[in-house]
């Protein structure tokens, strides 16, 4: 049976057989039998990592080790509140910090601790639920995730594509007005400042 370690754009952790293209970390969320507890994070530095880095091998959801989370792609990870890992994705991490600073009008990229604190405030709302906001869909940068009628969509190429664990569906027109934005607003500003996330090949060009 699939493990409960696949992440949706809503930040939910569920079971699905699809592996995805990136791995993430929020701390130790499972017990010695590989079962999730109530916690959905143990620290604020939520990262998105490469599946393969320097030949390292891990037993997934090993006792007393962090819970490996898996995402369809980086756009999904960003929507769920993660950011590039500073070790295995250092170039992306530096690009993200620079775009984050530009999008927020900062003089210099924030330190990791400050970046994570800002992202955590953006992604977690009352009741420890995902914080969202509404904004004109047509003005959102590529890579943003939105919800339409309760379903997640990727804004890409001036249109939107329905999300699933297996990939994206055919492009559709964006809503004419506002949409519910799933991607934390600070990350949306970084996307608007030029950060281009890695997206699943099913999104097309």
C-alpha cells in the first residue's frame, strides 16, 4: 500500500502511488510503524529537494528520521509552502532568495531563518490551516497554484491546467475575476519577480 507522504497543492499529506519529481521535509511526522501522527510539521524550514543527490540512499519513513514527502513538481511544493533546499538545490535556492527579495522590495536576500519565518506566516493560517487569499487570476504569475470550485490548477502559459498526482490536464481559460490563491503570497511575489519553478512535463511549454 502507498505511504501517507504525497503532498497536494493544499498542503495536505495523503497516500498515493505516484512518486513525483521532488522530495520534501518538515521534520519527523511518522511513528516507528510509518504512520503519520497529528502533526504536519515540526519546524518552519520546509524544503523541496532532489530525488537523487550525490548517490545518497535513504529508507523512506525510517524510525526516528525525518518524513520524506513527495511532490508532483516544484510548483506543487511551492503551493504547499516549501522552498528550494539550500544544499541539494543551492542554485535554485539562491535564485529563489534573490527573487523573494526583489518581490518584497528588500535590499538583499533574506537569511534562511528570516525567509522561513516569512514563508511560515504566509502559509499557515488560523487553526493551523493553509492560508489563502484571493487575487485577479489574470494577474497571477506563471507557477502559481489556484483553486477553482475546490480543485487545484496551475497558472501556466497564460492559462490554467488542472492538477493531479499523475500530472496536469489540458489547458483551460483562467477565471474572469478573482481566484483563490493557494501558493503563499510571499512566494507569489517571488514568482512575479522572475523565479521560474520546475513543472511536470505534462504542463507543456
